[in-house]
């Protein structure tokens, strides 16, 4: 399973977002939303969340603890309703700055939900990394 593509969405008044049907089908009936690694919320299948937890636990204790507090402790198991909407807890929306207009970004083994403006700024800040990565990539 892998996720690709970016789509624009709106968070409703109850803090819910409609995930694209193709993503919901890949994620299954229940999955996790948690703090992302940057200014976003990440969405992971149960299987990917378990892998992440195991990888975190394999780190040296202090590093594992930092990631457990930052990511694992924020995770909430969710299920889409009949309209395909999932709730994003207020604490996660606040931390990622998600208000109304968001982008859902396929990031291989997970999805990220970004405020549209923050995503644009993040991409601009990462342009030097992109250039370096492209130069290192051999095709």
C-alpha cells in the first residue's frame, strides 16, 4: 500500500474532513491520526502505525521517549462515517494550524494533512533539500 497525490479539502465546523475514497479504501475501516513530523497531522493505517511504534521503541531510550510524547501520545484511532468524514481532534488541529482549507498529501506509507499556506511555505523552505536530493538521485 502506498499513497500518492495531493488534494484540497475543507475542515467542517465539527473538525472533520472527507478523505478521498481511494485513500479510505487503502486505510481500512479504522486507522490513526496523529501529530505529523512537521506542521501537519499524519494519517496511518493500523499496520503502519504499529511499524512506527516498533521503530520508535527500538531507538535509544531518550530518543524513543521524545517521539512517544510527540507522536504516539497524540494518536487517536478513527473510523470514517457514512459520508467518509473523519474527525481530527482539536488539539491536533491547533498544533498543526489546521483551520479551514487543507491539503491531503500522499506520502508513500502515510497521508499528511496540512494547512494549505503552511504546506506552500514548507515546500519553499525545503527547495535547497530538493535540489540536493535530485542531484544525488541517480536514474
